[in-house]
């Protein structure tokens, strides 16, 4: 067995390339997806040729997409579908229709037959679920308006795959030759007449739904009763592999079958356990999938027809971005959310590869066109992290002019306080201030957060609070208090230092990440600091004491004493703070002293409680004797 034919050697090279390239790409700000793709290009058959043809590893790595779709399916509950109905069935359907229309029109202009142009438009309207979600996750956009809209559109695309499998054969060019090796090669559908294939597909889907509802749940209950974690993990993987194999047997995408299985189990009591058990396999196999996509890029074709290929890639990205932006604005989304969503979805997708193979086997598209579109999709996927990074940089350089929300006028008059950062921390502080009648100006630099919060009626202003001109416009020169509540420790320090220097009259209180950060903020000039998890952890400990049988009075007293002693320790060690051995020894000594004081105080309170109990019993005895 030579090196190229060894699956283990291929996997070794792919994994080694990923381990080296991804950290480098992350450090360069390119994201992990582009790192995986570049690693695949370097080690693939069209560059260094370290592993030969990537087909064997690609078939294994595609299981990462299968697992991803299964996990997405687990999140698709009826309540979620209803809540996201506009994003899924409104923007999702609109994106697919608009993108198909634009690409089909372009295909007709390039001389393609109408059925071929329509088929290409439908296939290219798909976006990459794996790449899009990974990019949004790395940039902190997975939660919020952009993440929700993007997820809704991707979900609609996943749901649309089943109808596309039934529709594409109807677009077959008359007299076209069906390629046995593509799409359905070796499936049960080969021996069925044309009218029977859609029925077989529907039957396979129905089998997954029925089995998931009436067979899988009892099976998982039986396995769960054995209380063997590894057996539950094995059963979860068996479920995914089994459904994927069934779908492949009837010519459907394995990833689509896994998605359906996840949807069926979304309302089951085992949903969270399944997510926990399968999640570790997702990241590794997805990374391997991205590497094999990169390895599959035909650099020879790119070199022989560079203008055509890169023109098609640029046209695809532009067409999809314009179509999605128009649909977003049509559904009254803000310019920033529409633009970010459009850029995120402006590439081909994993299902497009599957649909291209199916279209080739059905005689809808010829082999040369399929090879060209495959290269176009692969390059567009590889370019996505770069396009997204360029868009983010352009938005940043232009002050996010195209991505920022609508500016609200600063018409609150002379504010009592300016709050920088309106996340979960700043919201609580602000509500307390406003409940007591103080005028507050709210600032935040997150477009997604502002778009979300404004839906609830909060007049949050967009801007970076490190800019002194923005603080002046917000009225900080006339305010009494600046509340710095952002979740970026470095920027918090910058704001505190700049504000204290520019506005000496202003009282500044700031959110600290931990004790060390709190000392740094005090050194920068903050009048007061609050460690973001301190009070919640202290209250959590008080509740734990109560659950362990300590009285409410003693638990509350213990929390108060802990707070007082910790505040004293914090002040005593402020001037000598560092991480050297002297500070560590002083901290340990002070902590031991505090624990002894707390134990002594708790013991005294326990004695007092016992005396009170004895007095109460004597009174009760006296009352009974009377």
C-alpha cells in the first residue's frame, strides 16, 4: 500500500496541516475556516500533492456536515419555527427566489438554456451552513438579529432540498445522457421508473419521521436506564450514521437525513443529552471537511481559465449579496443587519455539491458545466472569510456607515448619567437609575445589540465611548456620572483614563472583569469599581448555605461579613498589588484571617440562636402551664 492510498496517511497529513495553519490564520485575523481551506489547498493534489486524491477522506469528512445538520435539526422545535416564521419562510423563501432569479437571468444572458439556467440558479442559491455559522460564531454575531436572520435563511435552504430533489429531474434537457456514476449511482432508485422515484424519497423521509417518533425514543429510554454514558454516545452516533446511510441508499443527501432525524427528536427529553454527546465530533470533522474542500480546488482549471472562474466567483458573491440585501430591506430590516446578513450568505454551500451531482445524473446539467460550477462554489466558500473580514474592515474604516443603526438625536437635555455599554450588566444598572428619576444617556458599539434593544423601546445610541467627541455630544460635560459597563476590559481602561483626564469633574464608576482588573481601573482613575460576577457569586453562596440547612438570618449575616472583610482586604492590598510571591503570601494570610473571623462570628451567632431557641421554649412552656 503506497502513501497516497493509505487513509491513515491522508488523515495524518490533513490533521497536521490543520493544527499548523489554523492557529496562524486565527492570529492573522482570518478565521479558522480560511485556515482549514488554505491548509487543504497546500497539501492537496493540485499543490504539494502530499495526499493524492482527497476523495476517501472527503467522504469521511462529510460526516462533519452530517453531524452539524443533525445538531441544527435538534434546535428546530415547533415553537422556534413559529417564532422565526418571518425569518424562515419570509426572508428564506425571498432569498432563494431572488437569488435564483438573478442567477438564472445571468445564465440566460450567457447562452444557457432556460431549464439549465433555472437549475443552476436554484443550486447556487444554497449557502454554506458550516462556514456561515462558524464565521458568525467567531465574530460574536451568532446571537442577535444577524444570527437569527441568517439561521432562518439557512434553515429554509435545508428544508428546500427535498423539493429540489423532486423538481430538478423535471428540468432535464431533452435527450440528455444520464450519468450512472453521479448522484444516485448504486442507489435503490436506479431500478425504479421516473414516477416512482419521488414516491421512494417521500417514503424514506416518512420512515425517518415515524421511526424517530415511535421507535427511537423508546430505544433511548431503554439505553438511558442502563446508565452507561458511553453506550448513549454510541447510540447517538449509530442513529446519525443509520439515518445518513438510509438517505444515501435512496439517493438523498445524508446530511438532509440527519437534519430530519434531529427535527424529529427536537421535542424529546433526550435532546440536550444528544447535543452534549455528539458536539465533540462536530468540530473535528467539520475542520477535516473544510480541509478536503480546499484540497479539492482544481488549481489547474483556475490557472487555465482564471478570468472566467474568478469572474463567476465575483459574480456569484455579488449576486447573492445584492439579492439578500434587497430581501432584507424589503422585510424592513435595518441597513446594517441586511448588509451583514447578505455578506455572510454570499457563497455556495455544501448542499450545492450534492445537488450538482444529482443534476448531472438526472441529465439537467452537463459534466463540463458541473465541473466549472463546482470550482466556483469551492472558491466562493474559500473566499468567504476574506470577504467577511474585508467587509468588517471597510465598515470599521467608514465608521460603520453602512452597518450602523439609525442615529437617534441626543435630546434628553442635561443628563444625570451617561452609560457606556448596554448589555446584560449595563441594563440592570440603568433600570435602577431610571426607576429613581434620573436622566440617562445610553451608548453601545454593538450593532446587533442596539437593533435588538431598540425593539424593546430603549433609545440606545450607537458609538464608541472611547471617542471623547462622542462623550461630549452625549452630554458628559454636564453629567454627574459616567457608568462604564462594557464587557471589553482593555477598552474599559481606555474609557476610564480618557474620561478622568478630559472631564475632571466627572464621577466614573466602572465594571471590572476580576480583582486584578479592578485594581487597574482604580489606578486609571475610576472612583468605584464593581467586579462583574462578585455580588451574584456572593448571593449564590448565601443561597447554597440556606440549602445546606443554615438559617436565612445566619446565611445573610455570613454574606454581609464576607463582603465587609473582602472589601477591607481589597483596600489593604491595593497599594501592593502584583502577582509576585509577596502579594500572594499576603493574600493567603489575609484570607486565612478572614476565614477565622467568619468562623468565630458564625459560632457566636449559633450560640445566640441556641439561647433564643431556649428562651422561646421556656416562654411556650410557661404559656402552656397557665
